[in-house]
C-alpha cells in the first residue's frame, strides 16, 4: 500500500505590492505547482493574495483560499476550495478575540508545512504572519522587497 501525502505551502504577502513582488508570487505558485503542492492563500482582493489566486486559476493549481467572509473577496478559484475561518478559533493571551485577518493568517500558517511571505518592508501583517510561522516551527521564508534593501550607499 502506498500512502499519499499532501504538502501545503502558504504563499502570503503585502497588499501594497510592486510589480516585482507580484512576479515573484507568480513564480512561487509555478514552482509549488511543479512540485505537486497544494497552495494556501488568503482572500485579499489586492496585492500578493490576488496575484497568487490569479496564477492558481491560470494553472488550475490545487489551492485553498481562506477568509473570514462567507465568500472569497478575491473570487477564489472554482477548481479549488474556500474555507471560512471562524474567528473563535484563536484568542489573545488575555482571552480576547483576535482580529479577523490575524485569525485567518494564523489558520493558514497552522495548516501549512511551508510558508513564503513576500514583504514590502513595512506591512505589519505580513511580518506578523512570518513571525508566527517561525514560532510554530514551520519552514518559513521572508522575501524582503524593502525599497531601501537594494539601495546603494
């Protein structure tokens, strides 16, 4: 008997993404698809999430889109799945509910084995997601597209 495993990779990133960041996101989807991995992505209708969803549609790549609304704000993928993440799943240290996007992002991290965060250098949500993935012991990578990172002194 052969056991089939499914590898999940989260591809996440900043809403305010430049064209080079979006191109990198598309390349990440293409690589994950070649490896036969299932892609996890948020439902943001802008930036990296939208680029990932569009590339998944184009390739018909296995994908799970997650959000906090009854339907994906970026329209998801008809060939994929959509998961509405319940806000009650995660709480802060004092028991208070976390914000919806924080809950969604933590769920995405927890469901993945690998995580790639494409960061514009100032988005707090992308950096928080990366830090959570590291804390959870995931194979996490932060691709830093900070404008000052490539400047010459």
